[in-house]
C-alpha cells in the first residue's frame, strides 16, 4: 500500500480549469478538499482566514483532538490537503457564478477574488461558515468567546461551577438555560423582555434558576473579565459568565451569482443555505457543507459533512467522465 508522497507547496491559483473549488478553509472545507485530493481531483481551497471559532482557545467534543487550539487544527488540515496535491489559497471571494460555457451535464463556474485573481472550476463546495450576531447590549461583544459563550458542549466544562447568566433572546433560551443549569448551581435567567410563560417559569424555578425580569442595561467587567450585569434599576448582579444564543447567519457575501436558495429559521435563530443529501443544492454542480447550512454543527459534525460532500462531488465528477467517454465513443463510431 503506497503512502502519500506528493506535497504541493505551490498555493498559487492555477490558470486552467480545476475540478473543484472549495470556498472556505474551515473544518468542513478542508475535509471536503482532503477527500477530493485523495481521489486525485485537482482542488483549490480559498480561505479568507476568518474562522468562526477564532476567539476560542480550544476545540472540544472532537474525538482524538480534544483541547487542540483551533488555529493548530486548521494548520494541520491545510498541510494534509497539500500532502495530496491540493492547493490552499489565501483570499476573499467577491463573486462566484456559472461560466458562460457552462453546460447542463458538466457545469463550469468562475470564482473571482478581491485582488482580481480568478479561477475556473467544474464543481464548487461552499463552506463559508456563519457569523454570529449578538444582542445589542453594551459591554457584551468584547467578551465573545471568553466570558460570553453560546454552546454548553463547546464551552460548558470550562465554565462549570461559575456564576452564569443566560441572556434570553427567545423561546430557545429556555432550553439553553436548562442545559447550562447542568453545569452550575448558580444560574440567573435574564428575560430581557422576551415572553416567559408560567409553565416555563415554574420549570426554571423548580431547577433553582433565578428569573430576572428587570431590563438589562449593560455588562460590567474589569481587567479579569466579566464581573456582573447592570440592570435598569441600577442594581448589579455579580456574574462571571454569560450564555447567549446568537443569531447565526450563513456567510453569503460574494455568492449571490450562484443563486443558491436560502431560508430563515424560526424564532430568529438565523439564516442558512438550503441543502439536500450530502450537501447537494438546487444548483447543479454546487454543494454546501458545515455551518453555512447546519447552523448548530460543531467542528466534528462540520468536518464530517465536508467529507460527505467531497465524496459526493467526486462521484458526480466520475459519472460525468463516464458520460463524456461514452458520448465520445458513440460520436466516433461509424453510423
């Protein structure tokens, strides 16, 4: 059995048409590119260098990689893609659209970067991830990824037993509070003007969660991080950690030309690309994987989705090659 010996250190954009372009160099994009490169496909990853989990110190819940720094995980991923001949190009995509010569059976796409470079591709994997929109509370945003967290599975162990406050943003925040209650006995639920029915209020109270209906004015902090929550009546409730469900918006800048269907999720949860099996979309030749379509996926789930999409893209390219070969054979055959 042969091991990988090819190492592509040329990360420039190729001049010809590549078989696949991956837009986004996070876990989903790199794992999709890895599967394609290992299938001997020419693949280019275009990475803007702004991963969602950049503020986080460690990756959690990923078997075998527990506690790895996000930057280190991505560094390893880039090297693995390059090991099999893939290219990882730093750049920001400003437009992506079907090429003029694109055909129904074997589409083509043109991807343009902010610096003017372009690349042609037969297939596209969108793995742009998402951006989190925090509630507009003074003092909150600067602690994002540290004292302000959103996922009990990503950060829960690290904030266990701390005085935690949950900033409600809608009905989903009730479930959010119950999950964080598993991690601490000192939990305050700030309703922030959201509806809290009597049944839900009773459940929180039964679990020892203090419910505060007074409006929130700002988040207080010092050089060591969050110290408390200042209320509209002037009181400050000491807290060390705040949990909040963000509005999650798939990153779609520059992708308008692909005309990919998107949908808004209920209760202001966010907006995502609509996909089918293995990340397929309504646009032939385009797949979407990771947080751009699965807003709540952690690193492991995003990586798995990227791998599945990559395998599906490889199969599609293989089928196209067989169709083209048969068509050429039939054309060459005498009547």
